[in-house]
C-alpha cells in the first residue's frame, strides 16, 4: 500500500528542469517578438510573426504551466478548440478589414457614381 502511494506521488510531480527550459524558451520567443518591432517589419509579415509568436507562447504556457501536457486528451481539446476559433475569427476580421479599406479607397478615388 505504501509503495503504491509513493509511486503515485512520484508520477504526479514534474522536475524543475522542464519549467526552466520553458521559461528560457518563453524569453527567446519574447526576444523574437521584440525583434519584429526592432527591425520594423510592416504589413502582413509583421502581424503574422506577432501572432505566430503569441500563439507559440500561449501554447507553451497552457501545455506546461497549466499542466495540460500531462492531462487527458478531452481536457486539452476543451481549451485548444476555442484558440482555433479565435484564430479563424482573426483571419476573417483581417479579410473584412482589407475589403473595407479597398471599398473606401475605391469610392474615394472613383466616386460614388454622382
């Protein structure tokens, strides 16, 4: 009985090294995010890189600091599906924003038919 409890306790703890590696990786990803601004990327490249690094950092935080890496598959899906939906909504909003900008510029230069 005592051996089973000890094995359960050992299996549920995680070594501090993994958390230190994740912290380091988060600092590296934050550095890359800062470099996007430092090198003054513009347009879709800028926002694509910012969103890419943001999702990577959010995924690492969810996986390791919220312990989802060690959880059941169903619980992981409960949190990952909303992130996927948010990413889809961001793409849709960006597309609508481009369409709105195009239509405003078109009617500004061409005119409304008057």
